[in-house]
C-alpha cells in the first residue's frame, strides 16, 4: 500500500498518484486529506487514489492510514510519501527490496545516492542537526531522521497503528522502533525541493517542533 498525506496539493498530487498507480498496478494508493481549501481530494480520486479524510494535521493523516492498513490481512508493505512530488516513485522498488533485510527503510537525502539539490542551506543544516542530536541522545545511526519517505513491514504498521503519536511524527518514532528491536535501514534517494504550495515547515513553529521532538527522543531512551 502507498500512503500519501496531502493538504492543499491539488496542482501536485495527481502526478504523484498516477506515477504510483502506473508503477504498481493493483496496489492501493491512499491519499489522506484534511484541512484542504482546494480540490486535492477530487484530483487524487480522479488520478485513481482512494481518498480518506482524517482529523486535522499531518500526524493524524498518517495515523488514519496506519490504522486503515493494519486492518488489511496480508498487507505486504506500506510506503509513505509526500504529495508534493519531492519523493520519487522511482525509488520505491529499491525501498521495497531493502525491506527484505530490514523492518523500516528510510529514503535518505544524506547517504550515498541521496541528494537535496536546491534545498536551502538552513533546511539542510536543520536535517543534519536533528540527525546528529538524535544520534548523541539515543545512539540511532540514521543520517536523515526527518525524512517522511519511509517503508515499513506489516508488523511495524501494527505497532504504529497502536502507538503513533500524531503530534510527534519525526525522529522519536524511529528511536522507538529501533529500541523495540526493529531493524532500520537507510537508502539514498534524490529529493527535489518543493515546487509551489505551502510547506508545513518554517518559522517558530518548526523550531518548537524540533525541540519537542528531541525531548521525545530523550524520553524514549528513559522509558
Ligand atoms: N493531510 C494532511 N497532510 C499534510 C498536512 N500538512 C502537511 N501535509 C502533507 O504532508 C506532506 C509533507 O508536508 P510538507 O509540507 O511537504 O513537508 P516537508 O516535505 O517536510 O517540507 P517541504 O520540503 O517544505 O515540502 C505533504 O504531502 C503535505 O501535503 C496536514 O495538515 N494534513
Ligand atoms: Mg514536502
């Protein structure tokens, strides 16, 4: 299953859904929307996605998708990716292959084969800072802990359906899964910067989110 959280991505989501549907015919593509003031849901449905509606927020969209997926018997894998075109569908086969010997695969801008051409220096430093701080606090050796491009085996999806905190969707989740004994691998993925639309990042809100995430990482290693 391919899961795509989307808010106000009408100009971008159609191409992502069509690429996913043509690369993986027969695999459900689920777009989870909330808070949209544009035609994201209609565009996604027109492109062939199943559209779910959730409570407000990125994390709520993911939680809704995990719960939906956990109820499906024989689910082979779950990919989560952005609706804005930053996460190339062409990388998904490599991520699924990497799930052969991992429980979680992170699509990474910062390991061999990955890139973040055109991204602002500030954003690149933020990603490195979050990853370095997470490593210092928890020992988790992942270079791109902020990537939303991830693949999960079904047993991880079951855990996320139960335990995922929709307010804290980042490094702390990977630290929890690592401490539960799941194997996390990273593979390089080239990611473009966002073209158009509104990012959920930026300003004071992002700084507060980063601080809360690192506090949650610290709590994970104490519990
Ligand atoms: N359903 C839903 N989706 C959201 C919400 N906020 C963000 N998203 C989607 O989640 C994905 C990630 O959000 P982005 O703003 O692209 O975050 P990002 O990729 O880390 O930041 P950029 O590099 O600036 O794009 C995108 O597909 C968004 O449309 C939300 O409140 N609800
Ligand atoms: Mg994005």
